[in-house]
C-alpha cells in the first residue's frame, strides 16, 4: 500500500549540511569502534542475566492472562476480517491500515517494548490449535528438523508480503488483499495442522519479525522466568535460529528498497521505461535484498568463518533503527487513521468504539526538523549499538590485535549501511 508518508523529512530539514551529516554519522561508527577496541577488552554479555520477576512470570503464564490476550487478538482479527470480506472497497476501509501499518509496522515497536508477545498470542496459532486434528501420512517435524529449518520458510513469506506492499498493483483494493489473505492463512494454518504448531513460528511473517525484534527487548526468559535485563545483553545471548541473519538482511533490504522507490530518479526511470512497473519492482526488490545480504555475507566471511550466524544479533538494532526512521510518520498518521476507521468496518456509519468522529492529529507535520533529527539519530544509534554487540561477541572468539583487525570488515559494512541508509532516506 503506497502511502506518501515515508519521506516526511528532507535534507533541507536537517540541522547541518547533508555532507556533514554523512561524515558525522560515519565518524560516529568509526570512533565508537575505536573506543570499544581499547576500553572494552573483555566480553561482558556472555551469559543471560538480569533482575528476576517471578511474580510477573506467574501472571503472564497464567491461564487467564493467556486466554484474555488470545481472545483479544482473535477478536481483533475477526473484526478486521469483517472489513476484509464484507466491507466496502474504498480507501476508508480499515483493513488496509490494519495490515500494512498496525501489523507490518507496529509489530516492531510492540515486540521491542513487550518482547515475544506475538509468539504467545498469535491468532493464527490459536486457530490452528482449534482446528481438527490432522489426518494423513505426514508427521510433525522432529526437533532436529526444526533446528535445521529454523526461520528459512519465513524468508519466503516476508519477501512475499513485501512484494504485496511495494510491488503488487492495486494492493489497496479488497479483491487483491482477499486473495493474499487467503493464501497467507492457508500456508500458515494449513501447515500448522499438518506439521505441528512450530510451523507458525517458522512461516508467519509477522511472528518471524516479532521473534527477531524481541531479542532486543528488555524482557528475557532465563530458565523459564522472565527477567528485566539489558537489551544488549539479551540480543547477544539470545538463541540464534538458523536463518536469523538472513531475516535481518531481508528486512533491511526491504526498507532500503522502499526508500529507493521514493526517489525521483527511480520514479522517472520506471515511468520512462517500456517494461511493466511490477517487473521493475520485482527486480529492484530482489536486487536490493541481494545487495544488503551479499555485503553482509562478504563482511562476515572476511571477519571469520561462520561469523554471519554469530553476528546476526548485531543487525537487530540496525533493523529497529531503519524501521523507526523510515516508518515513523506512517505509523503516527496512518495508525491513528486506522483506529478511527476501525469503528466502522463495513462503512455503514457505525461508531462502535467511539472513534469515528475523531480527527487525525497531524502535529508531526509541524516539526519536520525534529522528525529529521529523530530519523538521523535512529539510524546512527542503531549502527552504534550494532557495532557494540558485534564487538562484544567477537571478544568471545579471540583476543588481541588479530581480533581488532578482524572486525574491520564489519565496521566498514556498518559505515556503508549508515551512509547508504541516510542517502536513501533523505534523497529528494
């Protein structure tokens, strides 16, 4: 769903000339690494640790809490299903904002603040559990098979959703969205019935994203007990499933492509071409994902064999930073609009939740310079935290001069990601 809100700020809104901003951002990454190399010589995040919260754990794990949360989200899905299948095919239908804003964009801050809440209450998981037991020759996958599978199926569904959002023609029409919703439910719920509940965690794009972002939340389970912990420690000590680094690279590539398609150069190029726009979109999306993933793979290989799996945690704050910078205005404006429209899913003049007569607060448009600074800070902070996590992880592998030199490819990659991200975000 193409909404003209991603590029709310421009280079003119930055407090300094753009060239200085790029130079300052690159220097921030390099200086952060230099300070860490000399002042942070021993790994600090080798073991999960934090303040134990057994009472909170009992509340969260209680049957009543899980039931309330699952019923709420299941009800929300059901309410929006009314809009999808019986609502009017207009942009005022809240289903478009629900899917493209509340789910796709909102899952990042939700998981960052509350942890893997989506994994515990995913409505599709609830539906799969309520469905009749499977009957057939296929057996649930074993633990070893799941470890081998990891998050790799999620790569396909995430790219598919990105294609729907960024490439699919008429994606803001009900017929198109209905077909995609049907395919999504069939793959996730049908697979869960045949292969077991873990299939949901591996294939549902929203749960896969939530699982990765939640590793940077301040809530971490240690021996089954919820702990309040340093988010960086959580990211560095969380279990790394197979495909975790690839998922992070795909998310970065999708955001980069979304920014790239908003530039005048790309728009003019596609419009002047005789080829279909969706063909260019497909090529551009896959190329951008390949560029981001390829650069990460090369830098990881230059650092150490198998480093990509270890360094997957360092990409999480970068994903959060880019998501914050790129989707800030979209979430604020369209998130409000969706809440307003949710009172009338069928377009019949209802006001079920009392929001239909409210207006969208567009005050964010009054402070473009502040928004620009927030976007800049989000990207730079994400990369600095990524360097910090990568450095601490590298200390568990080796020490001394060789260890410092081996990190240089990843530092160079962080600088390249930072500069490229700022150029795309603030390009006219």
